[in-house]
């Protein structure tokens, strides 16, 4: 197995981040620093990251209903809780993408770096659906703007799917994962987000999972995520 993939399967980081660790000289194979992410290794190769031995572990994917105020990081140096603290797993998990601290809803956590990379890479356009409460009722002009794509400071967004739930509530599906994208899209059409909850990610829906609770995905759900990530 190639070294970068080996690190991803060991739960160290996504494959892209693993390549960065290797390039930085932080990875040893046996007694040798290796800077080639394509180096072939296996469980007997003695792979270490920052002096710590690593090996592939059973891969897990968890769904969490993130409460407001919890940050989407593996560790939080401040006083706020991190999403990994809400998942009852002994694996080294990290979040797939991010949700703002003041947003709620579905976030995935995994130790499968390769899957995480596929689910967040822009080329795969994995859909994410949000239930959005706006500051004021959405006009037809604003609705059309969101559906057609809006201009943001980092470039135009892809067309979005929008369903009106009530005058001030919409369900918005996007296929990008830019920083605070939904909030910036609302501002771009002259409105503002009051509450934001992610209710679906790819083929998965939040369903009846209570706020603050987490559940491990079934093997069938795990396979469905891989299928979406290979489109």
C-alpha cells in the first residue's frame, strides 16, 4: 500500500493531509525519513508519524447531530466542546468538513481519511441540504437568485435546489462546501440567516437523531457514501 494511503487508513489524516505530513519530513519508515508518498509499505514496515507508530485500524463513520456552540474540530484548545467529544468511540476520529459553531445538525466523523477526502473534494459535488430560517420572508427574486447561483467574493456558486417550507424557512441543497457558504449566499441576495441546520449529507438524512446524540453508520450506509464519492 502506498504510504499516503496507509496513513489515511491508519486514521492519521486525509490522504491530502498525509501527503503534506510526508513532504514535511514528519514520517519515518523504519529508521529512515521518507518524503515519497508513493512509497510501498505494510504493517511490518515500522511507519511512524512524529515518532509515534501507526498502523491501519478498523474504519468507522459516525453521524452526529451537532448542537450550537460545539466546534467542528478534532480538538478545541479553548473552553468550547469539540464534536469528537460527543462521539462514543475510541478511534481517532475527525470531522468530515465543518459546520459553523453557531450552526446545528448533521456532521460526519470518521477515521477513514480516503473517504473523508472523497466526500469533501469539490470534484464530486456531494449534496448537502440545510434547513434555513431567514430574517425576513424570501422574495421570488431572492429565491431565483439562490437557485441560479450567486456571486460571492471567492467566485460564483453553483446553482442550488431551494424548497420553500414557510415564508421565512427554506430547505437549500448545495454541492459545494465553502466556508459559511449558506450564510453568505443569503447575504448576497439581501437577506440573512437566523438559524441554520444541516439535515442531509449525500444519501444520509438526520432523521430523528436527537441533538447532541451520535450513531455509528451501518455497513450499508458506509457503502452508500463510497458510492456517492465515486460519481
